[in-house]
């Protein structure tokens, strides 16, 4: 079974490039442009194995999304990897109890290593 990833990022270019790269590696990828869209996607579809979450987004940012995710017993179990340029990403990862953090810009090999560990 292929691992499924939900990629949540407001930057269309990043979403497109990352989803294309991940699909080339065999991942099934769904995308969302903000936290509200991500929650709708999670509630309407089979859950992903992991969520890649940007922090700085309009409508509902990554912090707000994660707090909502943790309130839902089923969604709270899905591991989250923060993928952000935010200088407070490490602090956010601790506060939001995420599986890992990857600072932008990053090497694709670093992301693939985290996915191999958490998208199971």
C-alpha cells in the first residue's frame, strides 16, 4: 500500500513542486492551501499517513489547524511534520506536539527521510 500524504501550504508553487516530487517517489498526495481546507479534506477522505504542514498561511494558519486537529480524536492520531520557513518552527513543533520539523529551504532527501520514518 502506498503511503498517503496531506500537504498543507498556501504557496501554490511549493504545493505543486512538492506534490509532483512526492508522487514521483510513489506517495499518494492530497493538497490543501490552508488549515480550513485541510480539515475539510481530512473529514471527507480516508486519513493520510502523515501531514506536511506549513505554519504561516491565511484563513487558518498551521498553529490553528494543529489545535483543531488535536481536538478530533480520529485526526489527532495523524503525525504532523512542520515544513516552514518560520524561525520559531522548532518551538512550534514542541508546543504543538508534532512528529518533526523541517525548515525551508530543505533538501528533498531530508523530507524523504522524515516521510520514511513517519508515513507508516
